[in-house]
């Protein structure tokens, strides 16, 4: 794992709470599912982040 990879993971972790909070205003079930996947490491972090961004697009 290189510095760039670690930096991206930190960015995703920093942005996900904001994204999930915004999603929860429209779809609480979707926000909870993303939060659960994130908390339990069910999917790669980038995949969860990309899905959250897609929900707000």
C-alpha cells in the first residue's frame, strides 16, 4: 500500500459521513445500508464511496 492509496482511503473515510447524511434526508433505508456496509467492511471502501456519490448525483 503506497502513500497515494492511503491518502485516498482517508479521503473516502472523511467524505462518507457527509454523503450518507445527505442521502438519509432522501432515503433513510439506503443511507443505513451504506452505513452498515461501511461499518462492517462488507464491500471495498471505494465501491461504497462511489455508490454514495452516485445517489446524490
